[in-house]
């Protein structure tokens, strides 16, 4: 694999057409460094997985594993050869996990921009609900029913506190 210094040298010599390719290579190198030094280290995901891994949903464990393996040798790849100079380039497959910022980062940003464009020009507020520690284990085991009940309770509480008479969509205050 090429080093950051090698890619930096190529960047200085690159024309505008090569710049995008070189920036992608730098992004991959930085990402690989982060995976090696944070996600796989004692300060990153390792302690988290040891502490909570048994309680994690399989889909969450799979997302973490996919993101760590994304565009690495673990997923295989292809070797491309430049027809002019014969340079070989290893291109690794992506994980295609919907949670992966490398694979779906642009798609996520586009979706957020579309949602922001749909927002009405009115004040919004954000409500954060903290679940007591005693209930967290139960919610992890019974997420569908537990979070459904939690959200129904939050909606009812907001109706009472906010004074809404018929629902979240009705902004006429009681009284």
C-alpha cells in the first residue's frame, strides 16, 4: 500500500484530473489508520464491544464489522494495471452497508438536504428523552414494543405539557 508521503508527492505533481483520484486515496489511507488505531485499539470499539457486545443487536454488530472491513483486503477486490506505465493498483470492494459513511455518505447527505428542503419556515423544537438506567436492559431486549410504548408516552406527555388538544399536527392551544 502507498504511504501518505508517496500520495502527497503525487498530489504536488498532479494535474486537476488526477486530484480527485489522489484525494480518494488519501481518504482511504486516513480511514484505514483510524480503523487500525481507534476502532481496533483499546481506546476505541474493542472495550465497547467487550462490555455491550452480547446485548447488541446482530444488525449493529454486523454494521460495525462491515464498516471496519470496508474497502480492505477482508472483502476482496481487483487489481488494475495502467496500460501506459504498468503500475498495479489494488482496488478493494466496499461493504455496501447502509450505515457505512464511505459507501453511503453522499446518499445520506443528499437525503438530509432533501428533508431540510421540506421543512416549513416555522420554529421547531427538539425533545430528548432519557431512559432510566433500570429500564435500558429491558428496552434493549424488547426494542419494538418498548420503544413503541416510550414514543406513545412521550407524545401524550407533549400533548399535555404543550396544551395541544387533538394531536401533534394541531397547533391550537387549549384555553
